[in-house]
């Protein structure tokens, strides 16, 4: 083994997985519906809430709303409220 590889192994053993980009990404996308939501938004572009709910057949209103709020708080999606009646809200991927 090369000395560089051994040095990386030692650093990982000392710092653990919590200090890696992998752990950070996993912590942001952790949840039953977060990755499917991101995938749907990537495929379809801006999507309304009801469209997402139809695609996530097993998702309850509460679990889908919670996942969307967390993704918005993490800066991964953008929520656009049109301020109309009836309410119209679209979700899209952010540049992050």
C-alpha cells in the first residue's frame, strides 16, 4: 500500500465517518420520502404538491409535508407560493 493511502486510513480512523461529505449527504437525505421527492423533481421539474402526493402513493399528508419542509430548510428544494385562491404551491430543485 502507498503511504498516502495509509495516511488517509489513519485520518479516517481518527476522525470517523461523521466528518466526511458522505455522512453529511446521508444526514440531509435521510428519510423515507426525501430521495424519491428529489428524484421526481429532477425528472419532472417544478411540481405541485398534489402531483407529488399522487406519485408517492403510500405517503401520508403529514409525512410528505414534513419531508418537503425539511428539504426546503436544508436548501435542496425551493417552494414557490403564488398567493392565489385556491392556494397554488410549486416545488422545484435548488442549485445546491
